[in-house]
C-alpha cells in the first residue's frame, strides 16, 4: 500500500486484528486441534501481510509464526489458569477476551446482541462475561 491509497485502517483496528489472531491461536491450542492451529497460524500471517507495506520474506514469516505460537501459548496458559480459578471453561475466558478486544477497538463495533464487558445483568449460562 502506498501513501495515496485510501484506507479505513486505523491503529486500533490493526491492533484488534492482531490480538484476535493471537486469541485464535490460544483457542486452537486450548482445544488441541491441529487443523485449527494451522488455520489460525495462516490467519495470523494473512493479517500481518495485509498490514505490511511490503511482502514478508521467508524469515519474517517464520518470525511471525514463532511469535504467534508464543503469544498463543501464553494466552492459552493464562486463560486456562484464570478459567480454573473462576471455575469456568477456558473457552469462556477466551471468548471474553475476544469481546474485550473488540470493545476496546474504537472503530470495531461488537456484533449486534453480543454481550459487552460493561453489561451488569445476570445473563444466561453461555454469557461470555466471566463470573
């Protein structure tokens, strides 16, 4: 992309996309699903490639993959620990994490009807907010 190309990209949107890609990695690790892990790794590379001004070199792609795996592992471990402490499934923690990322990205609206982090009501059992 050059400086004259119109874009709706913002730092908040880019950061949210990257953070969601890491949460996707964590979810795949938590589920132990190799296909999902491969897909989330591909997704992370695509997100980075879309945000980069130049195509990534093989070395840069390897670094992105390694950072994604490390970030996903860290997020999966922390999510599992928090889930255990709260008595919920790790997918609930990861879902709440994704909602929080979206809520904090100024120009990325939540899906209609999705629970918001600042909702104070007692929702149904599948509510993504942590107990």
